[in-house]
């Protein structure tokens, strides 16, 4: 449905640009060919940062495969400023939300090249800046743009590229938090509705709200229900084969809690059982499962998932250490858990990374991004399906979104 979610990752990049290790491209990686006129086509966006991270350029590629190859800079199309990408899979179009221009642009394909088919301005509805926007769709011609920054969701007629109405998100916002975000990997289908987590921080991200919420949204009529979660800091989600949805706190939450326990709730994992509208009151304390600061949730196969766990033999906070240093340390191992029975947890042989995670779910598979230390290159790593984990597309900068167009 949708891909990349949270503008908060820009803070992650600035915070940990010296701390990420991972896969990079090499001479054996071949270019990813552009899509043919009839085969699969994916729109992929990335963000390339200047060395001091003061400038960002958003880039767009059209590729025929995300499970291998390399997207090159000279194949990219530049998008203004920071941009996020959304769409209904295989409908022939996708949408770019520009934080610089405050617009939603509809793109189609013309001779294998993206072509703007319509544009919608957001300045006239009280949006002066975008932070953590999400899109959700009810078929190809109806969508919703969620903007926690302005406290509203916009119902959009995507055929006419018009705003139909504004929906208040006042009850969604986390009280006492300057920033409210929806879950990193967006909304999940849950019965006849969609569900996501809601997370709050201070303006400087140095405090995480002790509460989270769960937002249910019905795309058929634009109605919603908001429920309190039994623990705070929830930002990642994964679905189990039986329809249960699990919510986990962020490795950033684990970092803040490690350095200043009073500034953050303890990392946790909560379950929403299939067919229910409230979370189980009993939660899993993630640090107890692994024995170390833990967070994040990357979907795996057959009811498994992956979390990041801070390896204290690779990083131990010195006196005066900050949560940014803990979060950005190249010391977060990847552990495998079973969602409905989190013990025993098992460490995988993946190389340690920094704490930041982005998850992309495309064609029924889940991918995480693994970036080089200077964020010059990102490799997608498929975490589900046959042969997982498996290396996917390599691209410049930081992967920001993926939509299958055809």
C-alpha cells in the first residue's frame, strides 16, 4: 500500500551519520534496468544529503526490480526538497508529497518516464509545514493525507485532485508532546478498518511521551476510533499469520530510557488480537526478553519478527553520554523473536548497525534498509520469503519510499 513514513528519520540521520555500518555497492553490482512497457515497474525514492547534512535532495527512480541491481545517480529524477511517495499498488499512478512545495502531485507513466498528471496545494488548509505525513487509500480514486503537525486528515478526490473535507485529529495527538507521529510503517489492514500506532516526543526529541495510542480508521467513510495503548513509545508494527497485530517501541526509546529512564517509557511489545478493538493489557518488556536495550519490529516470515538489541560489549555509555550517542552507535545487533512467544529470542549473524530502522512492505514482502556509514549508499535487505535474508536493490543516499506502479 504505502511505504516510507516518518520525517523523524531525518533527525535519526543527523544524529547518527557517523554510526551506521552495513552493505554497500561494489563493482559486481549491475545497474537496475528501467521498467519495460509491460513488465513490473516500481517507483523508488531516496534522499541524498550534503556532507554536513544541511541540504537534502530527493531523488526518484523507476526500476523493474527491487530484489537486486543498483540504481545510479544518473538514472534519477530530482524532486524538490524533502518528498515522500505513496500509492495503491499496480494502479499505474503514484503520489509525491513535497514538504518544500506543500503539494501532493499525481504521477503516471508516459513512455517509461514519470509525468505529472495533477497537483494539489496544501497551503490553503492550514498546512505550513509537514512532519510525519502519511497517506491511506480507499481504492485508486480516494485517499486520506494525515498531517499530525496541523492536527488534521484531508480526504482527497484523487481523480479530480481536490480536497473533499478536513477531519480533525485532535483526539489522536499525544497530550503534552510537541510532536506526534504515526507508526513508521504506516497503517495495517485490520478487519474492515486500518490500524496504526501513535507516538509522541518533545520538540527536541529528548523526551518520549509515556503514553501511546492506537488509531483505527475506516476508509469507506473517514471515521476513526482512538484507544489508549498499555505502554508508550510504540512506533513499529507487524502482523501475525492469525491476524493479530503487534506494536513495538522504537530503538530510540530504548536509547533514551538507557541514558535517562525518567525521560522515556521502558521498551515494550503490545498485541492487538484479531477482531478486538483494544490492546491486551499485559505487555512484553522487550529488555527482559533480550537482556539489553531493545526496540523496533521488522516483519519476518511465519510469525517471526526482528528487533534491534544494543550490544553492551560494543557500546557502553560513558558518564555524560547522550541518547543520540547510544542510538547512533554501530552496536545494535539484530535478534529474531516469535511474536506470540517472545522467549527464547535468538541473535542473528547480521552485522551490527545503528538503531534507526525503516521498513518497506512491497509485494507481500518486508524489506529493511541497510546504509553505509556516511549514508552515501543504502541496500535493501529482504527479511521475508524464500531465501531471506537476501540483498535487494542498492541505491544512493537513504531509501525513502517504494510503490509498485505496475
